[in-house]
C-alpha cells in the first residue's frame, strides 16, 4: 500500500497550492473548547499599525518591558518569525470568572485566578494543531480557484460563543520566538516549516491578528472585544503553512462614542488620541514593574494586589460575558479562603503553594509582597 503523502505546492503553479477548509479548522477549534476562531492570511502588519507600534517604542512607552522592542521586524511581519507561514488561525478562550474572591478581601485580575493560561492555551493549541495536520490526508485539498465557491460566507465567521467562560500582560520568552508546535498526541507538526503555536510568549501582535481574523476589534481599552461576548478571552495563534479556502474579514471598530473605559481608568493610562501609557497602568505597576510602585499606583490600586480589570469591567460589551466552566480556570479553595490578615503574613512557602502553575508567578514573591505591603502603609 502506498503511503499517503503530504500535499505539496507545485513550484510555479500558484493555483495548485493546497488549500485547507476554514470550516473544518473552525469545527475542530470548537471541539477543543475554544470560544472563537478566525483565520487571517499571514502578511506584514498594516503600515499604520506598524508605525504606531514603532512610535510607541520611540516614546519609551514600554517602560521596563524592554522585550517589547525585541524582534521588531519579526513582530511586524510573521513571515519573518516563522518562515513558510501562510495562514494565522486566531483563537479565543473564555476566562470570565464564575467565582470571584470574597468582597472586602484582596483581589486579583480575573485572568490570574486559575491555572496559568500560557500552559492551558499552548497545550490545547498543540493538540488542535495536531488535529489540523491530521486533516491533510483525509480532506481533499481545494484548488485555490474553486475555494470561494465552496462554502457560504455564513459558515466562515467566528464560532458562536459558548455559554460559559479575560487576557493578560506577560513577558515574551525570546527562546520561544519561533518554537514550533510540539504536541505528541495527537501527532503534531514537529519542527516543520510554517507551523507555530503562540500565546503571549512570542513577538506576535495578538490582538491585531485577532481583529484581522474577524474575532472582534481592539477597543479603546486596548483589549480585543468580541461582539456580544466581551473581552475576557485568552488569545492564541496557530501558524499554518497552508492557505485556507476563505479568510475572515477584519472587524471594524465598534467603540463609537463610548468612553467608559477611559473614565474608569484610575491612572490615566488610556487617554483618547494618545498611545497607551503602559507605565501608568496598574497591570504594569503591579505585575511587570520590578522596582517601587509609583505613588499614583499606590493611591489607585484599591484592594487589588495583582493586575487590574477596571477598563474591562466598565466596558458595556462585558455585560454579555458568560462565566467560564473550564475546571482549570477556577480559583483554588485556598485562594478563595485568603483573608487580608493571611495575605499580610504570606511566606514564600505559602506563595509557592498558592500559585503553583499560576500566572501570578510572573510578579514573583517579592513583587506580590511589595503590593501587599503597599496596602499596609
Ligand atoms: S488595566 Fe486598569 S490601570 Fe490599566 S488601563 Fe485598564 S483601567 Fe487603567
Ligand atoms: S468601554 Fe466603550 S470605548 Fe472602552 S473598549 Fe468598551 S466599548 Fe470601547
């Protein structure tokens, strides 16, 4: 029996480049519990966005997050980050909390209540990538010229949001900038050109690509807003070395005249018409900043000792958010039982036990302790 071979493009025959069915990829994404999925053609980032990003760096708005300036050319053109990529599958996983920490006690940004989203997203995306790869020998590839006649546009949009399940700022690990998908079960693309799975750990403009892939738009609060679902979603991308039959259309901005997030921001990090002032943002101050908290942050943090959700909870689109039922995103009972008194006595051992496998590790013990001590003063 002859082994099925991986379809290959024919040099010089652009019309014979294999094309995957977008609807099949989206159906698989749904089966893995992703709330939304869209697909964009891999291309250089639009010049207006690239210009704004360069200006943001030139103005030093990244503060101490110097990694934001790394791999700039790759960040602004995913084809340089992953040679051979043709399509970017953008995925969203709902993390709207189903259980909050008790009122009156110290609070954490919702995305950090459960398991570290990097681990969760990457494992799931690697498995999904493996399944997408499995499609190859089974799905007839469509010649590119037939593609658009095959599926009606209604089947191509984002997935309906499931009735259940927010993002994060975190550092990018340069060692992962071009790490390919590595799932072993089901078989995943192993170190093959054009493949990649990324979630907040590589120089990828995730919200830009989510908007390009039709998931939502980047709101005035700089979050990706999914219509009728809100902004509490982890974002990730699978890079594919294939084209798809129908690409999603970029979603236009739907913030209109709303300014609720601007009004809700206690530190003036969001100023209409200005670039995002990261160094003023409580998420930066309480997580990324390794030095002293700014006086403004101390005055504005309230009872929140990790991150900030105010510009999200103020957004009217988050009225549509539905609580996540992902078991791994639920807070541990021990976290739920923490009182201010216990936080003030927090030891390294407590910290390690409470935040094992959690994104809160990003701030490190010293950072969290600094935030708690700011409340004691
Ligand atoms: S996270 Fe908080 S401090 Fe940062 S922009 Fe939003 S409201 Fe402002
Ligand atoms: S609060 Fe209003 S302006 Fe801000 S992101 Fe939401 S819709 Fe846009």
